[in-house]
C-alpha cells in the first residue's frame, strides 16, 4: 500500500508583548520590555523552530500565524527571519498563508508595508469596535478614526484582511450592531471575526463585574446579537464557516485556524504557545514556558521552549477533536471518534432537536447547535 502523507503543518508564533493590557484579555501577555529581551526572544523562536523541526520530520507548511500579545509591535525584520526559518525547515505550500495580528494605531499602520515585505500575506486587525465610547470601555489605545485609517491602509498593503470585533457590549442594540458590521464590511475586509464579550476569570473586567461596575449582557440579548451577526453577514455574502468566523469565499477563510479545528499538527513557539504534534501515531501536546525569561532559559538549555512533550490518550485526543471540530460547519468524521463510543440514541436526540445534522459520516453541528455549542458538546461527552 502507498504511504499516506501526513496532513499539512501549521506554525503558531506567540509574541507576548503589548503596549497596554486590555481589561477583557486573559492571554499570556506582558507590557513591552526593553529592546534586549524582545530581540533575544526573536532569536530564541528561530532556534525553537529548528529544534521542533527535528520532532516533526519533513512536512508541508500550510500556515504561519503571529499572535499574541501584539506581534505588530515586533521589528518587521524579526518577522522576516522567523518566516525565512520556517520556510527553510519545512516545505512551504505554494499558497502558504502568513498571518499577523495587529492593533490599529497609526504607528503600527505605518509599518504595514514592511511586514508585507517580510512575507506577511494576511493581516488580522483588532478593531474591536467602531465608536469611541465602546473603544474607551474596552480599554483600547486607539479611537474609531484611527481604526478606520488602519483598516484602509491594511487593505492596500496586504492581499487579505480580517477584522476582529467584540459585541454584547453594555447598552449595545441589535440595530446598532448590524450597522457596525456593515461599516466593517465596507472597509474592505473579506474575513470578519465577531466575538461575544465574555468575562474571563482574573481579568480587570472580572473584577469590575464582581464590584458591580457593569453587568454583562444577558443570554437572551447575547443570542439576539449572535443571530443578528449571522443574518447581517450572510446578507453581505459572508459564510459562517466557524462559530465566530465569517469569510467571503473559501479562499478568505483563515487557513491557520482551520489547522486547529481540523485536528492537524501545529508547532507552537514563543512564551506560553501551545502546540500539537503527532509522533508514532500518538498525538502530543506542548506548552511553552509562560514567562519570556523562562522561555529564553528553556530554549538555551534544551533547544525547545516547552518543558514536556505530553502524550494524549486516544480518548483525550478524540474529545479534543469534538471540542474543536464542532466549531466548523464541516464537523468531524465519525471514524475519528470511535473511541468515544458516543451513544447513538443521544446523537439521534440531538438530531431531532435540530442541534446536529443528520449525517452518518460526520458529526456536524447545525447553525442552531453552534449557538449552543458548549451545552451541546457537554451533552455529547458526558
């Protein structure tokens, strides 16, 4: 029998520095440090990539994603070095996607051309809102006019543009949200990622809610705004290919995020970066040291930025496939979930309720099921 080639590989680069920590953020982020540490971090990330290439073996590289943090704060030359290293270590796909997250400050927007020259083909711009009051509430360090300018500049500089927005903000109405979505589409984005504001434990917003400074949107309003998102963007020619991601055509879909949701391997480099690697048929998880100084020390000592390569049991790997795969409209091949021994009667019940598609080959959530995804996955995996 011919040998089956492994699926393409993704690379995630975590750049942990931010000019300002947003009150809703619970990512592994730190205030911008002196130049010596970020420069050393860029070198360590290149070294980590080389060490992990020894673990993956030859693979086709389908995507590189610079996330954070605020990777648009890094020197474009560092991004170019990281892209060059990855494309030398693995065989780049002809249509390799290189994405970079950015904040829409004027200073960063002026550097878009340099990032495009570094190899970035897709910019993910964190607009979050298009009115000044909401941006102030969200703790952003830009105003609406700056955001609009940055989006237009990004549309000129990069082949592909994605915009992030946050909804279910205090006092927001469905009508105002629909108008904001239409305005975002007019800025030239072919991909939108609207996320419902969630209150994560330990964040500044978590403390504000506990002290009664504001109340998060009730579930009914959240559902109304979610449905407004679907209807408005569908009318604009976008497909909701994932719970919080909408693209105008297949080519505009985030290839890197699809790597996660399809259960493919990805190398994680940078402080706190997660990765998934398959070795000898076993899925393994990696997590980089969280603090930049610890990450630098780990790479210096062992070559890689993570402490352990943790093997996932077949059950853990299958549960992870359900949790990620049901987020996209394609779902998960049932053959990959045999170890879960999902009860046929429970699946039939979810189909009857309109939460799962009636598909014997794949476990797929319907649009209604994706609205209740946490509950749906809990029912399936209990």
